[in-house]
C-alpha cells in the first residue's frame, strides 16, 4: 500500500474536495435583493474546518476517520441606494447584554455596604 492509497489521506482528500466546492463568494455574500430602488446584499462570516486521522498497523488493523464543519454567522449587509454603497453591520446583542450586566453588578456591589448598615 502506498501513502497515496492510505485511508487517512483518502478521507482528508474527500473532505477537502467537498468543502472546496462550497467555498464561493455566494457563501459569504448572499444573493442581492432589490426593493423600491434599494439593493441589499447579505454578508456573513464563514469558518470552515476539517481533520482526519488514522492509526494501526497497515493493512490488518488500519483505522481512519475524519470530520468537517462549517459555521456561518451573519455580520451585516451592503446597502446600495441612489448611487451610494454602505456596509451596515449587524450588532450582536450579546455584547450589549454583557455590558449592561456588568454595570448592574457593579451598582449592586457598590450598594451592598449601605444595605448592611
């Protein structure tokens, strides 16, 4: 068995081929939508990952495996209107919740000594 015939390499090659067919501009930039003279193009952050591995003594007890995944997160949109183009980010509410929670926690901790008196 040559290294190019190994199950591990075959799994990794198959994963890479499958993911490479999905890595296109359409994955990051969605289809434009036009309404009332305004065109909107959705924008996303796309993260891909894959891996594979194998072990054992070839060819009797060879084993291999692999996996892959993708995460697509919307980050904003491009707005085209009246000859101008503007990127509009989608703000995550998580950061706002953390900031507000921090202020509330600070205020409560600061008022504790007054409550104990």
